[in-house]
């Protein structure tokens, strides 16, 4: 049936372990980048870290999350779930990094 069936078959055979490992690796990279950003900007307070993470979320996660909604006609609820998850992830990362740094 063409590309769609080949894609579906490939998805079925993709190892869950591989996906989990990739997600762990990507989260480590994101954490390191956010830590570097906080250091470059000189943020040492929790409020400052939260402000920076909200700006990162608005400037990066929201526009990236809008693409599937606008181009692929994905439901808006998917956008809200994914971007909310990313905001919580950024905020938790900021809180943990600031607490560890102090």
C-alpha cells in the first residue's frame, strides 16, 4: 500500500528500548543546554530561572508545537498537552538546577 504501510510496519518493529534510550539522551542534552543558558545569563535565583524557562518555552516549544496543528491539521488538544508537558519539564529542570547549584 505504499509509503504509509511501510512506515506503519517500521513503527511496529521499532524497539521501545531504543525510543526510551533516545528520550533519556535527549533530555540529558536539553538539561545541559538549559544549565549552560542559566550560567551564561548569570541566573542564580529561582524566580530568574523560572522567567528564563518561560521565555524559552514561549520562544521555542510553542512555535514548534504549533507546526503540526497548522500544517498537519492535528487536534489542538495535542498541542496543549505537548506544550504543557514541555513547560512543566523546563520548569522542573530549572528548579532542580538552581537547587543543586546553591
